[in-house]
C-alpha cells in the first residue's frame, strides 16, 4: 500500500515537473489575451484610443475615438489583427475598378505594355518598323494604333496602373480593417518593387493583392518566400535571369541524347529568353550586366498624367558593385544581395560578399512560368512547350502559379552560405532552405523588429523595445501578429516621448485628412496628384529600399508649404472629385468667429491633443483673404527636389501614366493652377472663413504628426 502511494506521488511530481519545465524550455504559446499599460504613462483611455488610431490606422474618422473606447481598446486591436470586418462601403467604391482582380496573365493580355502593342502592330502590317517613335504625323500614328487596339480589344497599360493606384487610395480611406492596409503599405515598402522598372510593372497589382496583403499578419518566412517567387520581384531584382554554369557534359554524349526533349533545357531556355527581347530594348538585363533598380540611370521626367508639373528627383545613392558580367546567361547577385541587406538580416547582419555570391548560386534557376505569348512573361514558353506541361515535374521542374524552377539553369556545385553547406543536389529545395535560414536568423529578428518599431513607435525606438520584439519574433517563429502584440503591450509604445513623434508621409497626410473630414472620394487619382506634388509618387520609388520612414526625409520648406496648400485646397473644395461637408462635422452649428472655428474644428480633426500651442501658431493666419494664393506662390518658389524616384520606367516599359502605352505622347499640357477665387464666388463669406480655418488646421505642424 505504501509502495503504491509512493509511486503515485512520484508520478505526479514527475508529470508536474515535465509540465513546469515546458514553460521554460518549450516554445511559448501565442498571446491571445493582453492589456495595454497606457495608464502607467499617464494617459487617459481616450488619449490611448487616439494614440492607437494614430499608429494603427490612417487616422481617426469623426467619432471613432468614442467607438474604440466603447468597444475597449484591446478588443479593437484584436479585431484589427483578424481583419475580418465587413467592408461594404469600400466594396461599393471598388465596383467601378474591373482590372484590379485580374491575374498576371489576364493583365498582360488585356493591358499589354506599349512595346508589345507596337510589335503586334508591326507584325500585322498596321504600322511600319521605321515609324516607331519617328512618325511625322504623330496624331495619325496615334489614331492608327488606337484603332488597332480597339479592334483587338486591348487597353493602354496606363489604365491598369491608374486603377491600381486608385484602389489603393480607396482602401486606405474606406476600409474598416485599417491595420491590414497600414501593414500592406509597410510590407510592400519593405519588399519594394516599382513601376519604374518596366519588366515588373504589370505584375505589381497581383503582387500586392496576392503576395503582400494576405500575409501581413502571418509568419515572416511565408511572406519572404512568396515575395521571392513572385514575378514582380523576380523581374525587379533580376533573379529570373540568374543562371548557373552548365553541367559538365558526359564524356561520350550522343547527338541523339542532345536532341531529346529536355536534353539541353538550358540552351533552349536561353534561346527563348534572347528571342523574347523587345525591339530596341535590352529587356533581359541578363547576367551580372543587369543594373540594380537603385542604380539605374533615370530618364528625363515626363509630365504627369493629370498635367502636374514634373518634379526633379533626387537620385538614390549608388552602391559599389562588382564588375558587370557581359555574358548573356550568368549569375546575377541583385536579389541575393537585397534579400540579405533589405529583406532579412540588414546591412550589418553579419554576412559577407562571399555569402551573397554563394546565395545567388543557390537561387539560380528561379524564374517565371510563361504567363503570356508576348513580351514579359513569355521568355520560357519555348522551353515549357518543348518539354511539355505534363512532363515538368518528372524532369525536375517546379511549377507553382506564375513561378517556375528550371533545374538545368541551377548551379549544381557545392555552396556555403553563412556557414551552412549546400551540396548542389537539392535543386529547388536549396533555395527554400536558404530563405528559411535567412528568415529565422537572429539578425533578421532584430532587423525586422527595428523596422516595425520605427514605423509604429518613433524614428529612434528604444533598444529595450526592439529586444523584446526580437525575442518574440524568435520564440514565435516569426509570427508578425505576436511581434505587434509585444510592441503595443510594452510601456515603451505608450511613453510620452513616442506620442505624435512620427511625421506623416504625403500618403498618410492625404488619407488622414480625407478621413478626418469624412470626405466623399469619387476620383482618388486627384489625391494621388497631390501626393506626387508633395514628394511621394506611390509605386514609383525606384530603389529596392522603399521610401524612407523618417520624418526628416519628408519635411522641408517646400513640402510644408505644399502641405498647407493641400489643406486649403481640400477644405475649399478645390480638389475635383473630392467633396467635404464641413458644417456636417459640427452638426451644422456655425461657429461665431474664425477663432471659435479654430478651436472647434481643431478638436474634431485632432482629438485628444493639447492644442494650446497650435492655436497660438495658427491665429495670425485666420483672416488673410489671400492666404491660399500666398501659400501656393511660396510653395512654387521654395520647391526643392522631391525625394521620390524618377517616373519613367526603365528597360522596355513606357513612361509616365499618360504615355504608358504604344501611343506616342504629344506635347505635354501646361500645369493647371488652383484658383481659390472660384470657390469664393460660389460660397458665402462664412463658408469661405470656415474652409480657410479648416485648411489651416490640416496644413498645421501638429496635424503632420501621427
């Protein structure tokens, strides 16, 4: 009896010990319940709600602070992490955009790039080769090509890009799942691709929709792998051209063996890649000769689609590169370098140039499945046709969606990356293993955590916070949602030094303004033009770094004046297709004076802030009848080079939105200046006063903070 009792007690102790030890040695369970420590920072619940909305949305809409308080701050954040709220209003706005859900193949088919249309027209004898870009009568030439496109049911590729830009702005303005859109912007910027590089432009809509947005809350390694295999990234960083040395031929290879299907797949693929080049363009940028997007030489900036004045860009800094390899087929290190420096470990992550070269060898053979019969996406068509779609797997190919791994373009030699040995026999799996290793590297945990903290906390986040986030990143297998929970439940997030310490980018400024005024947006492209004027041409940033996320990048004299001018234009109804009802924001109660309007609307637009200093700054501007003209003129004089990249795509793609087609652009239209007098003639003096007050608030330094 005593023996049995002893055994029972021993067993219980053993089980308890195992359970207890698992808390210290096993993987930590995901956090599902949490509390925000904002009271320790001296914040009220309403102030904390406003801070959450400033960081994890594109700004509060009227009354939203009350909604978050009533729901509970933690519940609101948890709800945002699921991104499951119905979006009826947004979906209604998106109904007009029929191109945003197209697959890559459908986009290329319906919206072919300009050189594709030109080549098709030449082949069909509609135009002559000698007339391309040399037509004496440009109007007749354009009319001929337009009629040809109409007969074929083709649309200018610029229409696809315009729809994509419009839907992006509408999502940011109207979605109830705000955090998902904020993170989509963050991760797209992290894994940046650009319209400036023509090969990938048509693939960017599907890239954001299918690669970025669905993965913003998940595991980092899944997002990394999805981006690596996407046509947009494969083209943007040239990995689709990267080829290992040919395998040594057998000592006595028969002519019959060489001619067999799949016998010389690399040669067939290279031949097709060469044949796919559009006339007059080195589309493939093959081998080491491919220049990185960050160092591509920009062409002269064309005039914007909506007749905006061109802005001279500041070129991205160049990086030293190894001498270019002039061979048509060869190793390309662009993606391997950037996947370490920008996507995972960071520039100080501990890798060497040798690691970059070895990683590039591991990733050879990663290319694009033939998406269309013409132009970009067609270069492997001959190879696939030769082998047969049903025979690909048997021959060692990997076909997943628009991705294709080609074994005979893979470097089968031994490689070592960051001390890990690859024997060359793993094929496609070698690349997967490499990316998994990078995704789980300790340097990656620190690098990603710092970038998230910079985006959501401050330009210089405390190291203590980064360490906590990196620890969670490692323990939770790169679970992005868990890293965000660690960040928002840390005292550092709520510290008074972090409040309103982030500066809004032009995109954030425009969207938050529209949301704060509850504006009705019918033509989002007009807002895009204002973003461009303020220095952020979304989807056109040429460097793989993406737009910098620091206030000093955006703020200078010219940009501040342009921001004030935007605020005045918005409030005074001078942005076509964007309507605001200022009286409705205050329940149709008309303020007694400009000073009263300043106080009332400042609280509506910037809830839960101490605005005493702001009032003193803005009062002198209230009653100047020519303020809008003065700001507009001053902005023109103070305009400095915008930080955004050149807007003419390189390597085969046409130019700015107005000319992204086969149609040759004619003389650009002059910029149309805003005229506040138009509104003054249409509205009463009281409405003009209120519009000027609200415009000043939107353009104020305090509203630039988030």
